[in-house]
């Protein structure tokens, strides 16, 4: 990817987080100088990075834990405040969830990384979401996008091709359902998953006609409830009613949704690019491709969500601070970054790493190069509560406990509460 276009994507991110895949705490009770404890959300990719780190540092022991993002976000502040958090932990950019940079740096839980050699090289907008009050706390190594990831073998077996418009998408879902192979796997049992389809639809319906929507929200000139967010949420519900997803998304976990898409029991999944490597690990001979999820009948107006992904922070009270710093420096080195982004199928946050993008991401790369991306929506929100209200609200919509209007109204209330 051209550096100028990478800068253009990064410059589009002006403040404040998602998505990511999985993590959990670990207890950092080991004080030995050769033992490092890590809790990560990068299940399926961090393992290779840890192996490369250990190879580069003979004699070092790493105790790694990974689990679900929901569990991680619920536990990380408690572990930090109680002194049981690991030396190194996953940290999301900005302010959008309980494990985000602003949320963890403000009470002093994270070590200032501003003096690390890679910190000054971060593009300006990545710095914005990796910093709190001008100091860098997050080693953001990759850029991610969200879209529809298709299983080519499953498409061939069904005799179908990826849809190019909203109308074609609904027909695609009907045809897939008729063949007893739902279009998309949806693991809404894990509440963070509920946002991926919505963000894909919001990118085009909200930001396609109005790139200044976030500024209008910040100025009080727009709301979720009285904007095209309502249109996007209605389309999400229409996809569900049309049969675009497997039965009982609320009973399907993120892990189970991967199995459905990898095995061809669905034709694909709407997720971040990080899912590609996970699907390939489950189906090594499979071919998977990420494309924009159609939200209108005007393909020329499609946008894709793309933003800085989760990085790594160092516990301010790390038992092994020196080794923790060595690990985040390795993550941000060309070697570590290429292992991570190569395994995840993401794009590096720093230029000149020699990284070759996965062919599965060619459309995402094109959208980035053409300046047709918008940040993950929650990265620009004033607090983490807005996202949590959205996620729980989406689960309640799928269970019939609430409606779209009520969820958007509650999001507006939380947004107006500010930081």
C-alpha cells in the first residue's frame, strides 16, 4: 500500500475505538527477570509474535492468556486496580470501550511509552488515539477494516457470487437461505460482534452523504435517533428478517460463527479483516475474500469502516517492566509488526515495514487508496458508555426486548453526557 494513501487513511482518524477479537487477564505474580505476563485479544496471531519474541530473546519465559473481548473488557480495570493485571495487555485506541487508551491511561494504569523509538514515528491520527493528554500509552501496530468476508468454495458450491448492491444483497440472502446455506454467520452471543454488521451499513448510509457527521454530533447539530443511523439499523433488521444470518445468532458465539464460515455452513461472515487468518487456520485450503457490505444500490457511494486496531500497553505497575518494554518494542519493530499483520491479515501502522498485504484484502486496500473509508464509529465518541449501550441494545433488539428507536435514543443520552 502506498505510504501517502496510508497517511490519508490515518489522517481520517481524528479522535477517540473496536473491535478486536479476544482477550483475558492473567495474574502477574511472577517477579523473575526472565518471565513476562501478557493478556491479549489477538488470539490466533499473538502466539506467533510471542514465539518470535522468545526466539529473539533466549531464556525468556512468556505466560500468555487469551479469551473473549467481552470478558477482557469486564475484567481489565479490576485487575489493574487490584494489582493482578499482567505486565503487557491489549489496549484499544481512543475512548470507545472499557479497555481503551483514554479509559486506562486517565487513572494512571498505563506506563508512558512516549520515549520509545517507534512512538514518534506513528502517523498523527494514530498518535491521537494512542495518546492521552499528549503522551503515548498504546503500541498500535495495525490498521483494520470491516466488511463481508466470503468463503469462495461455499459460493462455488451454491452457485452464487458476492452481491454488489443492497437489492442484490437481499436476493443473495434469499437464494442462500433457499439452498439451506445462510449467507452470513453472526455470533451475537458475544455482544461486541453485534456492531460489525451495523458499522458496515453505517459507513455508507451515514457517512456516504455526510463525511462531517461526527463533527455535527460533537457540535450538537445531529443525533443518532434523527439521522441515517436509524436507516442503517432498519437495514440490519431487514437483513435478519430476510434470512441473511443463521438461526439463533444470539445463541451463536464468535468462535462458533468462525466455524460456520470456515466450514462452508454459511457463505461468509461480516467481520473485521482479522477474521481471515482465523478462517484460514480452520480451513487451510480455503479461499476467503473481504469486500464492502452493500448498503445502497449505488456501489460508487460505498464506504468501508477502517481504523487503528487494538495495540499493547504496559502496566504501570508491571512486575517486569524492562521485559515488557522490550516486548512492545518488538511488536512495533518491522519483524514483529510483519509477523502480527501477516498473521492477522491487517495493514501495518508504520510505513516501510516491507509488509505484503494479503490478497484477500485487495478491496480494502483499494478503498483505503481511494479515500473511501471512515473510522470505526465508536473511536470518535466521548465515552465508552455509548458503545456499551449500543451493544447491549442490539442484543435486546435481536431478542425482541426493545426496538431501534429506543436504542438510538439511549445512545444519544449517553453521548450528551460527554467524557
